[in-house]
């Protein structure tokens, strides 16, 4: 398989299509059945929806094409989300839902000794490597994993094999790897490549995935998105199987998606698009991606008109409501003492991620959760109407803004698109 790397300020649709056609022709393989693994609606701005639709159109007349969004533990996509992300021309019956609890098989095990080594002795459990059964049953001639490389709170830089082992993975791998990242520390991980969690995925990629795939070809299609005056631009397209393709995408993402600040922020306001962010499970990117930018005793205000619950499913929502975002040390203690957290380490990890550990104040503004609900999990509450009146998102620009009151704030219109950090903390 030939690697394809295309970088430009703004790659056009014509250029995208040409490169995708080239990626298929380079395979020299008779394709009868293909599986596409794009991200879900929480990565709407990745351009992966457009790429998925293009692949479908160029393949549908010569082979059967299935699409399985790599939702991980997220909610299944609605028909409306599918149409908005991938277009209206793909029949709904071509979409398959990944069931991370039931539709998985174990293909290997990362040994505890290796986990102990890469975590600096913090953890020593083994990790089951699980993937959706469709990836390992030799049903497909080709699997195309599509997604965005961007700074990430669990693995360091999102996508590549994470799309397979988490997006299309099982409960044990998802829980264990998320907990590993949380215990190791987000500040030591975000925006970096060779993190302990990435090393787990690399171990699984190198030792177990080739045998599981058998004669099925796996190809990664990675995007890097840059922002220019609020517009999302496709600045990099990286296609291939080798890790080197991912590494090139990482370099570009570090250049395009990390904003370094000369001084820590006293107040930051982050907006969560209601179509993209419906839970704190996803919406807490507002916290993850800004925590290295916030000053001690600073204030993060999250305007979240679409956030209506905490977890993506009832079980996780219940755990968040029970324990709350109370800081790393308390959650680690709760995990040692309580079987429900021990049985869902990704929830425990999420609770660690979603706290500032008392370093800065976090306020959620929403009208779909009550003041009592917001405060019960450790956040402060602001009525949505008050937040929108105080911080007019139609007038604010990304970056520093001076309000009519004279107060200076830092505004972020979509936290999923990058990482913000005080230079001294990176």
C-alpha cells in the first residue's frame, strides 16, 4: 500500500476526490465488500463525513459498502445526524451500529508487565484487546478507518489505531486505557504522540491486529483541520497503513491545533454547539482542552444549550450523578472502595478528567439540567439566558475579547478543534 500525504492551506473537494481515488487504485485488489469506519457526530468538523460520502459514491457501483461509525461509548447516531454528517444519498440500511458491550471479540491481551513499564509503575493490570466482530471475521476485503488527528485528553493525539481499539472497541480496552491515561495525568499526555495509552494501542496494533484481520486490508485516512477566522479548513490528508503516516499528521496537528498562551487565562468562555454536545461526557472537552491554559483560581464558563444529561447512557449517567467531578485523589479512592467504579474504569477516568482538582472554578450554563443537578456533580450553575446575555456568542471572536463592562475574556467557539495551553505548562 502506497502512502499518500497531502498538505495545503485548504485542500479542495476536487483534490480530496483525486487522492481518495488514488488510494483505492493503489491497492491493486479486487474489492467485493468494504467497511468504512468514520467518526460519529461528535467529530462533525473533521471533514470525515465528506470523505465517507465520497468513498461510498466511488465504490457503491462495484462492491458492497457498509458504514459503521466509530462511536465507542457514545450514543448511536440519529437519522438526522447521519444525514447532516454524511449526506442524504447513502441508504440508511448501509449503516451499522457498533455495540461496544456485545458485538466484540477478544483478539489479544496487553500484559500487565508492559502496562507497569509504560505507566511508570502506576498500574500493572493486563488489558484485553477487543474489537467489533465485523473487523475480524474476514467478511470484508477492505476496511477504511477515517478520522481526525487532533490533541486528545486520553491518548495524546486522537485517531489512527484509537479509531479501531476504542471507536470500534470493547468495554475492557476502553475502560482500562482511559483509566491509564487519567491516572498518568492529562497534562503529561495531551498534544503528544508516544504516551502510555498510545503505546498500548501500538502494542495491540503490532501484535494482534494483523492476525485478526487475516486477508482483510486496513487503510487509515487521517485529516488535520485548521481554523481560519472561524472557518474549518482541511489542511492535511494522510492515507496509508504505516505509523509514519500518523506521525506526519501529528506534526501538522501540533502546528495547527495547539494554541500557546504567554500567560494563564483568568476567565475563559467556551461554547458547546447543541447539535454536537448533548452530555458532559462529551462536553467536558471544554475542561480538558483548556485546563493547561487556566490560571489558578481562574474561571471557566461553559455555555451548553444542548447538554441534557451527564453520561452517554443510563449506567454511566448514574455513576456520574453518584460520585461527581470531585478530583483525581477522591475518585481514585472511590475506585478502590467501590465495585461499580471498578467495573467501569472509563467512567472513573471521565470523573477525573472533568474536575479542575480545585484549581479553577467551572460553571455550566444550560437549561436542560437543573441548578441542583449541575451543583450535585461539583460544578457551579448559571442560567443559560443569563450566560447568553452576558457573553453574546454572535459578537465574540475566538481568542481575547473585551466586553462592554471592560472585562477581558478568552472565547473558544468549539473546544473539540484544539488544545489551549500556557507555554509554561506544556
